[in-house]
């Protein structure tokens, strides 16, 4: 019997849409123990909240997130608001015994994230941080290949996340659309917003990062604040590059920027092992490039694995072999995994605790860039 599960969504921006879409699609494709019911959408502006409720089929809308927490009929609280609200809402939701899905990064800093971890663990509620790229089938397949030992000893992990949307100094900071540029709301710039994705995936693939050495730059030093209308100093990192050492002895090389003209969302990674290498590119998300040195030399070369067959991660639930899915489906997979595990009382990775580790790496990268020296990370 599929039990209804009432969802209270907090935030109706870009992420509110990706998560709402996921709750709607997941039960159509996955055999789930729960049927998500879009119960309440919460957003600051009443008109927008109502329009969102109408469009996505939420039964009701509110403008105060505390009403979602106080509503006893809500089972899952989904947090899709700017980072500065994550901690307060998540802690209140945990204390109210709700399951929680929280958008990434978990918080603005590790210090802010710690009590969130304690709250969900104390309450014993299911919790997940939305690092969605893990659940792109080719990225999940990469994890399988690594865990099977196909790469052998890993030497290098390199990842990039490149965008170009803040090059103009006319882009404001703060407000609905551009809160990611406001340090008070976001906590950091590309480090928490983009590199956090790369770090989450990298530590999932390749284990903990033990030390980092970073470099950041803020190319546009002042921007108008969308809420005050005043030109204010910019406190976020526009670009960040860091080197790191993993516990397993491999070296990491990461870069993120919003100043790479021509790139909108170029997330790539390459992993080099003793026997084999793999590479992936978000712009061609079904393809996993694989090179295996053990192949017969007359046919050895980079293989282009098209991750669409039914025996590939998640793909058996979608169309017929060879046909594609996309970005949005990583969120569908996330909801499906979360609900399946929650019904069994099992955690879904990345939990708040796992996301705290990512947060610690982000903090260390920023501290290293500020101090101009290597930082070690204590988990
Ligand atoms: C920023 O532009 C952003 O939307 C991030 O916030 C997302 O996490 C990333 O997946 C795409 O880029």
C-alpha cells in the first residue's frame, strides 16, 4: 500500500521548481513506498506563492515558514530558500519531527551547519542535502567503476564548474534572483554554490579531503544591492581555485568561476587511476569517457560509454535503451532514493552529516585563500 506523504515546500524559486517537479514525477516512474502529496508551498510574496501553488498543484500556500513547521499534517519539509535561512528552518523542522530535504550548501559555514546536524540526529529524522549531480546516471556509474576497483590506485581527481553570468558589474547583489552574490545570504560565492557540488561528488567518489590550498578573487568589488538600492562592497568570491590532498594519497585540482565567458554551467571531472581513467562533462551528461590501460593495445583508447541502457544506474526506470534523460531527473532520483530509504529507516546520502564534511572543506578553502597557506581539515 502506497502511503501519502505530505510535502511542505519552502521557497518557490529555481530550486523550488526542481524539487516540486521531482515530487510530481518520482511516483510515475519509480515504485515508491510513499506517494508525495504537494500540500503547502511557502514563499514571501503572497501573489507569487499562490501562482506557484496553482501552477504546480500545491493544495495551499502560506507566506510564513513557521506555518509549515506547525502544520502537523506535513511529513517532509523541503528547504529551497537562500542559505541564510537553512539553519533556522531545518532545526525547527527537525524539532517538529519532520523529514527534511535541504538545498545545498547545507549552511553558510560549518559552524552554522553543526547544530543542524545535531538537530536531525537528535530527532532521528530522515535528512538529505540536495547535491543532485551524484544522481546523474553517468556520475553514479563512475562511483560504481571506482568502487569495483577498475581504476586501481587513484592518483588525480580534477573538477571544474564554470559559469559566466556575473561578469557585468550591473548585475546586482541581494534580492530574489541575485541573492547568491550577497555574502550575508549566501555565505560565500562560487565556493559554496558551485565548488560544493564538485567537493561533494569528489569525496563520494574518492574519499575524504585532508588538506587544501586555495586562491580566490572578487573581480567586481562593488555592486548595487537589490534591496537597499545602494552600491555596497561585494563580500563573495567570484572565482576560486584550489589544490588538495585526499586521504588515499591522491591529488585534487578544482576550479570554479562565474567569469568564464562562454560557459553557463560547465561541470566536468576527470579521475586518473593506475589502470584506468574516467571523465565526465555535464553538457553531455549521458556520456562517461573511460580509458582502460589493460585493453589490448591494438584497440586501446578512450571509450565513450553512453549511459542509457536499462542496466545503467536509474535508467531502467525511464524510457527504452538509448533514449535520454537530463538535469531535472537527478532531482527525481534524489526524491525516489530518499523516499525508498526513509520507508526502510535508512539514511540517504549525502546526509546532513556528510554535507557538513563538504562544508568544512569549503571553509578550509576560503580560510586558506585568505591566509595564503595550506589548511588541514578535521572532521
Ligand atoms: C548557480 O547559478 C547554480 O544555479 C547553482 O546554485 C546550482 O547549485 C548549480 O547546479 C547550477 O548553478
